[in-house]
C-alpha cells in the first residue's frame, strides 16, 4: 500500500515528531549575505571558533594528501596512536569521531536504552538533552546553582533514577570548571559521568580529567579539535574511556566516521602543539581584556571564564535588542532564550581588532538604549 505524504508521519517515532531541533549557528557567508556585506566584514563571535584558524602544518598536510579516493582507516590507527602519546593513555581507550557531537551521540547509543534517565545540568551545552531525547531517554534536570556551579547534592539525590550525566568543564556557556572534588562525588554515584572538555586547553590541561580514566571505569572524557586546533569545519573529536566501553563504541560507530581530511589535520595539529598552545594562551589573555572592557561599561557584568568566551549579564537593557544592534553592525554573538540566561549574552573571544570592534559597538548601543554615555 502506498502511503501519502500526510500519513508517512505515522511511521516516525511520535516523540521525535514533537522534538525541537538543536539550534545551530550559521556560517559566515550566510550571515554576510543576509546583511549585504562582504564576508570579511563579519565579526563572528557566536560559535566559540578559534580566530587564529588552524595550524599552517594542518593546511599543508591536507594540501599534500593524495589518496582522496581511498576510504579512511575504520580503526583510526594513526590518530589513536598519536593521541595515545599526547594523552599518556592506551590507544585502546580512545575513540575518534566527527567532533565531540559524534561522540556524545555514540555514548548515548551505546549506553542509553529508551526510558533510561540522563541527568542534564542547565544552563549547559544543548546537545546533551537533544541527543538524549533522540536516544529515547528521559532528561532529568539538575539545574546549576546561581553561581553556575553544579548542584552536586541534587545530582546525588537523582542518581538512582538515571544512568548517565553529562558535564561540560569548562561549562558552555558559563565558562566555569568542575572542581576535582565535585567530579569525584559524581563518579561515586555510579552514574556514567561524561565530562566534555571542549575548552580545556584555554584553562590549562592540568585541569583535565583524562588522567582519571584509568582509575574510574564509569568516566568518559570528550575532547575536540574545533576550538584549540581551529578545525571546527572538519569535525574532529575524540573520547577517552575504559577500553571495554571504547570497544563497544568502535563496534557501533559508522565504519568511516573519521574522514581522511580530519585525520590528516589532527595528526598535523598534534605535531604543532607548541604553536596551538601559544595561541590558546593568547586567547586567554584577550579574554581577560574583553571581560574588563565589558565590566567597564557599567551595565554589563562578565563572569569569570576558563574558556574562549565570556558570558555577561546585561542590566537595564534587553539582551535581544543588544544582540540585534550588534548584528546590524555585522557583529554576531550568542543569546540563549532560557530562564537562567534570558538577559545574558555569550561573546566568543576574537582577535584583538575584533574584540575592540565589539566593545566599541556595545558602548554605542548602550548609549542608544540607555540614553547615557556608556
């Protein structure tokens, strides 16, 4: 029997028909076309991308690669071995994928059965509840405290009704790290604890939970090359975990989920760590300059951050109006329409001239909206 377009929806999972999609950011050319300006005139500070771009070694390695007609290695041998040396853990504990988003999805599919509970700690990265719902999980919220610290006591009470918890450290979009004592308490619950360290290089790798993987079978640490290595467009990430879980992920992943361009670029980036670490330090320095400049406006309060972005609260003005005012000037930042962050903006750290431009624009918008010199 042929199905019409209308009744084909009856074959789709009902919960997915009602699921709001994840709201991604748009690329530079789309933003430029919308404003009728040249792409180079866009100041894109909404995606926490690395303003320095990738290592020249990564660009050169891709340009020199020739075997584009050959499938990539499904076992990701060279990249996993290089990451093993970089992290100081066994390659059998490492799985690579199309950015950390791919690893989030893989972990969900490996561990979560329909109806299982996944603890989410908002405000945080929206991919956790989104991927959990796609997997058919029940999302159980343990909102962060007013300081944006984890409410560990609340998580401990909820642990019996859940199977996993996802925690970003530094947290996106608030920028704060999860202290070691809190992580130990989470691990003690017996939950699968997935720590997303997308921004750890801007805080310092000494804060990483990777060394704990060998001690805790229920710990997964996710990393990405999008931020630190400037490879967001190639989608390159990895996870560190117990070898038994890594083996399951290697079994259920798409066979060629790490394309050759990403793999080549990852190897080259690892070979250029000194440069990339130096850039991360510069971005951290720029971040503090941006924080000081935002606070100096008198109507923006910037929170401490260990990432490559700054979250700020706006006082006496509407955050959406400010975001729109920036967009009209070719400057794009992120707003989250959630109760905890409704009057906040997240501003990615750019190059010095980009940061100066956004600060100048904010002062101008402040004068327009507040009627005072800001």
